[in-house]
């Protein structure tokens, strides 16, 4: 079964924002822990090591990528449990990301915002974030992990059409 793509591309003064959203029946503090505590991020993205604080750089292991490399990730802003902004560089390029959490009556919306200069790589970037956010959902709820092959190349055309 191919998951339905959910991302939206928004024009900004400095480029574009790719925005993907997931909703969890949980308080923001619990979802925040899923995206910031190394033992919990290890379940869906990868563990991290180092001294985390705004302006500091940690190392994140991209556990579900080929060769599972460790990559430096700079913490640009950390406002628990509402906003985490990070930047990183790897062999695929530069990444500027924000995780924004909003809780209403015990339900938390998580928005992943990938700030882009150009939408050139949307065909691969969009499906990748869909996969990782579904990995987060599975890690929180239990059950089998999704397969990347269900996202890419199946969602490539959708994301390319957003540009």
C-alpha cells in the first residue's frame, strides 16, 4: 500500500517552505520528547550525541540511511515544547528545518518545515520526510516500520508537481 503524500509547498520571501503535518493524541511534552530525546529519536530517525543547546552542534546518526552516517547538526533554536530549529549538511546538501508543535485539548499537531532555496529536489525530499514522519508515528504507536520503497518513487511525481 502506498501512503498518500501530505506535503505542501509554500512560497516565502527567501525561497520555499515544504510543510508536512502529523497529529498525535498526546500532550506536546510527550511529542517533544519523541523528537528531542536521543533514545526516542533513535527509534525513528537516529540517535544523537553531544551537548544540545541553541548555537551548539551535535552529531546525529542517520540510522535509516545507507551506511548510517553520523552528521553534524547545529541547533539554531530550541523552545521546549513548541519549536526546534536545526541546520545540517550532508552528502545530499544543506538542510534548514523546523519542528513546530501546537497542543489543543491533549492533541498535538507537529509541523515539519523544511526551508528551501529552490524546489529542485522536492521529488526525493518530500517522500523522504513522509517516510520519516510515518516512522515517528509508528515508533510512537508501535507496529511494523514503513518501507521506504512505499514512498519513493511512488510519491515523486506528487512532489515534483508542487514546484
